[in-house]
C-alpha cells in the first residue's frame, strides 16, 4: 500500500499506514545502530548509540502494543525515507578518514533519523487523539519524548566538543 493509493480511504487507514511505516523504520534502525556504534570513536557517542539501540528495541515493542490496542497485527511497510537516511549515512561515513570528522558525520546521520522519527511520532500522536485513541496516543507520546531527548543529547555531544575537534 503506497502513501497516496486508493488503499488509504480514511484517517484510520492513514494512521495504520504510518504506524506500519515507522515500525519498519524502527526495525531498520535496530540494524543500523550497532554499525554506527562500531564506527564511533568518541566513547560517549559510542555508548549513546548502544543505549539508543536498547531504547529503539523498546520502541518496536511499543509499536507492537499500539497495533494490538488498535486491533490489528503488527506489519511493516517499506519506508523509503529511512532507507535513504541510512543509505546516505553509510555513504558519508564510509568516505570519512579523519576520526573526529567521522564522529561529527555520525551525529549528523543520527540526527537525520531522529528528526524523521520525531516528525512521524508527532503526527501519529495527533492523529491518534483525533481518532479518539488517547490510549494509543499516550504510548506513542512516550516514544516521541524519548526521540526528542535523544536528539537533544546528540546536539549536546556535538556542541560540547565533537564538532570542535572535527573542525580543528
């Protein structure tokens, strides 16, 4: 089912499609985060990626909970956006020889994924409320809050030294 196909007829259909989209994205990030941690040179960054990996596994579980609450089986649909973000991150980080610059590139890649997730979860929370599914909205809000906190941590890491070291 594509985003703008005849399969999406109602707001509920759209909500479910976006759940499936972010479910796919989270599962892809579970695969990508260990690779990013392995590439990271800064220990705080490496530990941040590993910590977020565990959190992301929890996001997958929460999404499965929302699917169940909504009365449907968990199902992923391909998300070209997250595939592109991950592919770009692999390309850029594969081209960086300087370890400090590589860490800055990894933060940039991670924040691109975080911003995508923040956008999706923010929309899903709003739509869940509009559909009268405050129970689903509350679960999705927990993940949205965690994604925003992760983005803030990445910014702090970048601004507290990683970008400065990369620019030297």
